[in-house]
RNA sequence: CAUCACCCCUUGCUAA
């Protein structure tokens, strides 16, 4: 059983759910009883692919074979909701977990929900929950702190972020590398390069191993801000410190080239990197596809798509969204419908593309239908989608409906709108 | 280290 659990966990983590399920079936034929760990691994894997149906089915199966969902199971679902932007479901589940008692709610649970609030720009609720943790007798760990700090930085509440950073370091030191990296990255993204660098030296002094991840963050951040000189500086420093230049550094370069509209350069750099032994990430492929489409090079786009598949990636929602975007933008609506129908995984990007698809044709009803589907899936419509819809309604002369939506938006998102 | 959260990366309106 232990061996199976290990194997299943690994397959689930890698997204090879079919393999993992096969193993589960195999266990049954050998009349071994799967335990909680096994079910939980599988459920987690399924939810990472947004497959809620199969995951729920598995919970039932779990019960039937005499296992009771435990705090891991709950947390896994909570995180699934958060990841899928189904914040309301996450909140409901959290409340349920609290009611049950039984110690289902722990620091991890709270950390996930805090991250959920943060992602949805509902920072104040995140802060409230954070405060509540202490009431409930839980000590927020460094991950909770880091989540809040990065989000506060994102919305420019710098003072508050600094307070939390100090509180965190006094309680936990600098925590794990990843935690530090989160904060560093947030600073970099804000363009606060100097605070970032000084934090970095502080980290080094405190014995946090500056690792490849941190260098990669710095590198990509600098590239994005167009500071390529400093970026190459970082690369030098990396090499001097004995860090191998990883594939991800190359990946960032390709992505940066595409982003700055240097598609041809990106292409040649990409073939160079493939000739070397660097491994392109799926993001690189997606980036290249979108770059190709921007240049109207469908031929190249489909070429990249093929390469992507032969490299072992399964093109998913993001890739589809890229094509969908192109179809909508160029008015190839029939293609857009066809693709949309075919897509099993749809996210808020998918829906926003379809909404603009219908709005462009003045098909308000259909756009509203899409919006409804989005809500039925318990996705949280964000500011972007609301403003898309509202603008469409205004343009079509449906002022009252527009106002209704504007009010709904303010209620749901606790934000204001400009007229 | 048998199963959960934090980081990073790709896709969103705007004849602009």
C-alpha cells in the first residue's frame, strides 16, 4: 500500500492522472485497500486540473470504501476552489469546516483562504481573517505573512506591508526561501529595485541561501522592466556563485523578446536554445504561439503547437484561450464558437473572450448567457469582466441594465467605478 | 520527505 501511495502521489503531482487512476484500479484487483493518503493525492491531482466532477466522485468512492474525508481532503478542496476562482465556494466550505469542529481548520486552511482573498483583490477580508486566526488560537506562519505582504505591496499599501514584514521577521526570521522570494518578487514588480536588492543582501547576511529561484526572479523582473544591463549583471553574479544557468533563464529571455515585439529574435533565440539542451517550458510555447498569432503567422503558431505536444505538453486552457482571443479579435466568430464548444476547461479568460465575441456582434443576450454560465460555475466575475459587460451594455443603449451590473459589481468587489 | 497553502511564467476590453 505504501508503495502504491508513493507512486500515485508522484503521478498526481505530475498531472498524470490517468496513470494514477490505473494504479488505483490495479490495487483493487490485488484486493489492497486504498487509504486516505491515496485518495487525497488523487483528488488533489484532479482538482489541479479543475476536474471537480471526478474529484467529487472520488470522494464518494472514498466514503464507500470506508475512508472518511480528513482535514487534508477538506484543505485540498478549499484550495481547488481558490485556484479556480470560486471564492464563494471556498468561503462556504471554510465556514462548514469551522462548524464541524474537529480541528479541520488549521494554519494551512487559513493560509489558503487568505491567498484566495488576496487574489481576488479583497485584501481587507484577508486582513480580517488574519486577525481572526489569532483569536482562534492559531499562529500565522510565515506563508500567511508573505501572502499579505505581497498583496499589500501590489496595491501600494507600502507602510502596512513594511509593518507586516517586520512582524514576520521578528516572529519567524526570514522563513523559507520561497517566502523571501515572494516578497522580493513583489518589490521587483513594483519597480522598487533598490529595496529589493537591499533585502537580498540582508537575506544573505542572515544565511538564507540565495538560490537559483531567487536569481531567476530577479532576472525576469529586471528583464520585464527593460533593465537588461542589470539583468546581465545578475547572470554574471549567478555564474560566479556557481549557479548553473538553468533553462528557465532562457525561457525568460524568449518571453521577454516576444513581449517587446521582437518576435523574429525570439524565434531564432528559441531555435538556438533548443539546439542546446535547454528545456522550453509550456509557457514559452504559449508565448511563442501568441507572438506568432500577433504577426499573423498561423503557420508558425501551429508549428509551435506541434512542438509543444511532441515535447510532452498537453495544450490546455491557456493555449486555447490564445487562439480564441485571436479569433475574436479578427472577427472569425465561427471559429471562435467552434473552439469554445470544444473546450472542456474554461476559465475567466475564456469567458471574457466569449463575452467580447458576442458584444462585438451586438448579441447582448448571448453575452449575458455567457456571463450566466460563468456565474453558474461559481467563478468570480472580476472587475475586468464587469467593465467589459457594462461598457457593452452602455454602448447598446441598455443603460438600466448597465447600472444594475455596476451596482452588483460594487457590492461584490467592494470597489468603486468611474463613470 | 507517502497526500494540502505562499513564489515564478504564458492568455483578457479600449481605431490607442
